[in-house]
């Protein structure tokens, strides 16, 4: 099985078609994820993404009425490889 390459430039190729005017790279990645894993239609994707300044780290929301749960999404693209990965951003959420 070939090795999965998840480096920054390679990952951008996955969700290139999801980049639109006014949509950041992280929003494009979240749009790709919601469409491919949650099987959302385009309007559902746009309704679920709420990434903006001062949003306390929340990039998307999905309310599942059938399961009575709320899914909260946080997307972060890392452009450079760092020595360690921490959970500081996740703890702030």
C-alpha cells in the first residue's frame, strides 16, 4: 500500500475545488470534509461553516436532531513542520 502524504502542499490538492472567493484554506478543508464524510449538499456545507474572527476556535457546527447531539468542528492547517504537536488550540476551544 502506498504511503499517505499529508504534507501541506499535497493536502491542498485534495480540496482545491472547494476553494472559493472569501473562503480560506481551512474553510475549504472543512467544506471538503463535510461533503465527503458527512455527505452534505452544498447548501448544508455553507450553513455548517461558521469560521470567523473571534469565534473561540469553532469553525463549523452541525446539529443532529435524530441523535440529539451537536458536532463542533475545528480545522487547523499546519504549513510548517514543528517539533511537537500540542493541544493548546483544542484546550482553548
